[in-house]
């Protein structure tokens, strides 16, 4: 589309709450995986509100269309891309399509993830493999493809959404915790490999965040969860999105190979 790759074609970020973090991402292209709901949607909307053209990636076309419409209605720019993040051919094709349509790739946020919780003796091979393929293989595939473009530009920001489960473990989540612990190690290694090309790579590790998953725990269990958190509440999706926004800012150029824990003080 004519003019689509020009900085002037990317709309100015709409007005947002004065108390919220603001970063000028005008002219930049951001890719957010798992963007059809929850944290991914909040991250995509936050990046778009700060001027980035956002490529939103997920498996659900209907949900992606709704997110893209919300971003456009708010004055932002979004394009939808359907992808199974665990499949190398799909990831390569999507990254190429994003680059062809939007002209560059400045920011990558690997948020797509799944859980298949059960205790270790009951966990099936399929439950293990599905979580590791989505949560660890997916970020590897996207970083491999995106880093090639970022190295050519000599600029890039990568943020991987990890979890406090990957730092301290969590009963019933051996597959999930292993995938997120692996993602932390992958993040720190990639950061060291790419730092010389002006590309940063960091992770955000959320604690308990308000979501459909946490709501399903029920009021009694949620009260017990809140007692474990020094802040005495669950985090909000926008609070994770703002941590991501800080890490992708051009001014965060000397922050790399770090894990920013956003958990209300739970793990200290």
C-alpha cells in the first residue's frame, strides 16, 4: 500500500491517561504474538497508543480482527497475521509478510503461551510437548527470523514474556515453569549475541495478573493468592504492558539481558 512504510503514514498516538508511561514509537513496527486476548492484547494496544504500527499475531482470526478494530478505532495502526508460533515455516512466512507489508521490524514481543497444568506423575508427553513448543520453541523461531531483519537495520528491541513460575517453580506446572525458565536463559543468551548490533533482548516476568485464568480460581482461592502478594492485589494487564513499553523505548538502549519481575513483591 502506498505510503504504508513511511513514518508520516503512521498515526500519532491518541491521547492517553497522563499518569501512564508515554514513549514515542512513531515510525516503528512492533510484532506481538498471542495478541488476540489478555496480556498480548494489552501490550499491542499500548504499543499502538504510543505510535507504533502493530502486527498482531495469533491463531484466532476472529479475535485478532476484534483487537485490530479496537486499535484502529482508537487512532492506531494494526495488521492481523494468523500463525501457529510453534511451526517454523509459519513463523518464517509471517515475519516475511510483516516485513513486506510494513517495511521494517523494530520491536518483537513474544507473548504467546499456553498452560496444561497437572502434577508431574500425571503429565502426558503431549501436555509437556505442547507447552514447550508454544512457550519456548515459538519465541526461538520468532527471534531467529526477526533478528535477521534487526541486524540489517542495526536496531531492535525484543521482549519475551516469561513468568515468576520460571524463576521459583510452581506445583502442577512443571511444563510451564520449565518453558519459562528456558525462556529466561534464551533471553540472556540472545541479548549477548545481538548487543553489538544495537539490539536489546529482555524479559518481563509477571506474577498473578487479573485474567480469565485467575478469575476461574474463584473468590476463596483468589483471596489466598492475594495474601501471598505483599501488594495485596493482583496485577493488571496494563501494568505488564507498561513494563514492556519501557523496555522497547529507544532510550532503554543500555538495558539488555535483564528480567523485569512484575509481581507486587511476591518473590522478593
